[in-house]
């Protein structure tokens, strides 16, 4: 079991970036990631979450990042070998530990999910797998200078074909909230 508190260095490296969960120094305590309810970059009205059990904030859009769950599963099953436990952690940690999405839920050609230590060339393996599975452009994972860093990474790319062909619009659709009447 890995235990962490909400106060120290470990958590400064936990992030969602194209489905990445990266962390350093598992023996140290952790600060919780700010991934739940995080605004999506230049889209301040869009919230990204790694769990489905997240209340949709009023007036916001919600995007569920399923690949974060795959990265968490790899970390849980491949390195820690049990539930990830953050002392004083939020309820979403137990939700992630329940493995609501697994590799079995997806086509093998639609994702990369790997975990390992920087010292064991995990970044090289991730980048090779991304290049092997996906047409360009693909993300490039950068190495961490600390060989003790553990990286749990997941990337999901799926193009869905629809039964009906959609019209191609030259102008974007404009959406307004109820307050914009």
C-alpha cells in the first residue's frame, strides 16, 4: 500500500496531460492533484474530470478523461499492486481504485497504457508504442531527469464513424446559455 498525505512534494508531479499520470518518489508524501474540476485551458466554461461520478457544475460543460483511469489502473496494478491510497484524499481516489474503465472496455488499437520507472526506459517504450499504434501527429513524452520517477501514462484516440453523414458547416454553431436570451 502506498500512503500519501496532502502536504508534500510527490503531488507536484501528478497531472493529466493527454491522459498522463506521472509521479515521482513514491516513498514520499503527496499533495493532491488539482485534476478534478480543472478548467480546460482556453475553455473556462469547460471542466475536465477523471471520474464519471462528478457533478456537472451549473453553467459549465464537463469532459470525462477516461484515459486518466487507464493510467491509474496501470499504476495501481503494475507498480503498487493494490489500491492507491492518499491520506486525507478526496472521494474520487476510491472511485479511481474501483476501475470503472479497463483495457477490456476499449479496442486494443485505440489506446496506449503503460507504467514503469524512468530508469527502465519507460518513456522510450511509451513513445515507441505511440508511434507504432497511431498516425501522426502523436504526443511525445519527455523524459524526467530523475531516474526514480514512476510514470503511468495513457493515451486514447478513437475516431467514431456515424451511421448518418453530418452536414459540413462553413460557420461554427453558436451556443448560448439560458441567461443570453
